[in-house]
């Protein structure tokens, strides 16, 4: 899951570097407002925690695809069974990623 916000000056996406999985955890770690730097227009933006959004991380899904291909090759050589296990790995990773994004984006902090 990647966190991002939109620059108020140039309207480009700004990546927020944080390992927090929930908005409340982000608030406890960073406070109510975050200062994020836009590399496109070189401006410093002060954003509320609710202005930070999450999106699915393509790297996680790519890793799941690679693991799925490796497991498929091993199962094909040993058992001859490919289909269900290899597809299930990708579906489980994608489902977990979407659930994390949905839970982050659905919970909002009360503004003071």
C-alpha cells in the first residue's frame, strides 16, 4: 500500500513515505498535520491526515505473480497440478492489498 496526497499548487501526486497501515496510526506517529515536499514545483505543503490517501502497491502484486510462477513450475514438475494454487496466490495477495487500501481510505479523523 502506497500513501499519497495531491499538491495544492501544481496538482501532482506526492508520495508520503510511511509504514503506517491505518490513518489513526499515521496520526499518532506524525500528528494531525504533515508537511510534505512536492518535487515537481518545489513547494512545501501542509496536509491534514484526512488528505492522505492510499492506493494499491503494484510491487506487492508483482512479487505475488513471481511467487505464483515459481510455485506453478515446482508443482508442474512434481505433481502436474498448476491451475488452482498458482491463481490462488495472486488472488490472496491482491485481496489483502485491496482490503488494506479500503480500510485506510474509509476511516477519517475528526478535524479540530
